C-alpha cells in the first residue's frame, strides 16, 4: 500500500479497528435524502460549522434520469460532488413503520398480516461519510460508484487511462490534480485546465515559472511522434527525442507544439500520409485535393480554446502566442523555428 505525502493523494482508507481497506465510493449529492431531526454531528465537524449538502427534489418523471437537468445548478455547486465517501451503515427504512403498526397485527377480516419481504430491486438507504467528515443520508447506496485503486487515488495525467472513465472519476481526477497544483490534465489530444487564480510555478520546484523560456524550449518538438511527423524528414524525426526520452507534464505548450509540428509536417518531400487523410475526410472532398498533394500545400492548423467566463481562455491564448513567438524566433541560442519567422 502506498504511503501518501503530506500534500499528495491519499491512499485507500483503512479501518483502524480491523486493519482492512474500506471500500470508498464517489458521493452523489442527487441521492441525499431530505434532512430530518438527526444532526449527524461529529466531534471534529459540528453541523454549525459546515454547510450540509442540500437534498435534490425530483419530479416523478425525472426519477429515471441520473441527473435531472433542472437540478444541475444545485448538483454541481455542491462541494461534496463525487467526493470519496464510505458507507457507515444501512438505514432500516421499515423500522418506524413496523413500530407504528405493532398494535394492529391483524387485518380487517382477522387474518394475520404477512411480513413484507424486500426484493433485490428495493433501494437500500444508508448513512455515508464523505472524506471531510460529514455524514449524509442517501436513498440508495447501490447507486454509488466505487473508486478503483490505485488510479482513482493518484490523479493520473491522462483521464483516458482511467480504468473506468465516468463523470465522477474524471472530475475527481481534476480535483486531485488541482490540489497538487497540477492545473493541466489531458484527455488524449484534448487539454483540460482549471484556473488556479494565482501565479503558477512548476510543481515540486518552487520559484521556477511554469511558463518560462526554459520550459518553452523543453516542450519544443516533444509532440513530433504524436502527429506522425517522422516520415522522410530527419529534422522532425530528431524532435521526437528532444525531450530526452522522458514524459513531460501536461502543458499548454504541448498543444501549441502539436499544432506547429503538424503545420511543418504538412510540407514534406513525400506524399501526404494516407492515415492523415482518413482522419480528415473533408480533405478528401476538396476539389483541388490532388493538386494540393502534388504541390504540398501547407495544411493550416487551429487551436480551439473554449470555456466559461473566467476559465482562463485569454491567458491560455497569450501563453500559446508567446510559445509560438519564441520557437519561431531566429538566431537566438540557435533554436530557430525551422522555417518560421
């Protein structure tokens, strides 16, 4: 079992009494039951100091949907959304009903009533505790998704490598990485970023700017293999080992370098590679496609930056432009852009 660092991702929760690993689940606020008279306070987390996750009222027509659209605002504003939780105990939903009906053990015609047997399809209400110490009553613990060890505890850099790619595992991976000051996470060729609202330095290296010139040159040519740009061009093939054979952390510079390398790879002395054409059917439909193949016309590249207001789109654009301006600069430390100016 891995030992977590002071600021790193924690290992699986272990029961201090039994010594066995507890099964943790992604907490789903949509399952929270309406509050009752129970306080569910803990000695370290009194209810007066922590806001409780509000229960979500569902319409009968929305019970079949996983997350009703009308309640998305409440759901996604919950700080406990998909936070790891453990099941404390199951709640006996029939206890109160059996107590209130104890005095009437016979039906109207005098025949004894038969005990109701719960089927396997019946919901299992439970009391769960999130990782911040708060307790919640939920309607059905069987709807909780368990975390997978160790990947769901590490905050891996590419969410496509998660054993189970779900909304819960994806958002939890972003949360873990954000707490480690890793604001960039990949989903294959897509880069997801979370605005840190503070100046960023390289994680684990205090004082080193995350967007320094040294970092720019470190990412130069690091994506040559990714775009398949090694066909017949020795310069581009050499870029594949520019990073020293090591995997670089997710970064905006990777996106910018991939676009620039793809631009250069479209102007080669050989034909356009077949697999690139298959990936872009619109190229095949162009009337002058064959002429472009013969003339080796440059294929323009685009970087799409999207997000909500305040997500950091403008800053991301600035960093990408700074990177492109630096790697295409000529005569500076001999690191020109290979034809750019």
